[in-house]
């Protein structure tokens, strides 16, 4: 995992209080931790809590949070992240997580009906 880790790489936080947020690697502290910044905030985080993406930004030394914010806006990083498979999956998870009990019930019934129709078409 750490072989592709470099400055400017966009990462997704998969564990902890910032779970589901996206950030950019600003600096590599040591072989287990790095400094990230972005919508998740500036923090030093363990590499086991991160998932690398294929998106990369060009950043320089001593980059401020304001510069990172403008780079995210210029390059539409959030839009490209949420158009990937993992981003779509995260969006769906948060969308379904905000359902009320009745909405969960309707979703479950709709899913059952859809699967029955798909099963009948295969026959």
C-alpha cells in the first residue's frame, strides 16, 4: 500500500472520526503515518486508516489549508472522487443511513421486488 504513497496523492479516510472524508497527502512523517489536509481537516493519521486513490494533485512545500481548498475547487476533486465506484458506494451508504424506519421498510420491499423480477427474467 505504501509503495504508491507520495506527496499530493488524494486519499480516503476509512476509519476513525473523519471516516468517509477525502484528503491530500501533504507530507510523510514516517513509514506508518502521514500528514493529510482537505475536507477532513489537517491531521497526522496512520496509513492503515487511509485508502489511496488514483487522483493526484500538484502541491509544493509549505502548502496551506487555503491552497489545498482552492486546488480541490479548481480540479473538482470531490466530483471525481464521488464518480468513482468507492465514492458512489459511500454516498449510497450515507443516503441509506439517513432513512427513517418506514423508508428502510419501503427500500427493503422495493429491493425484494426488483430481485424477484430479475430472477424471473433469467429463467
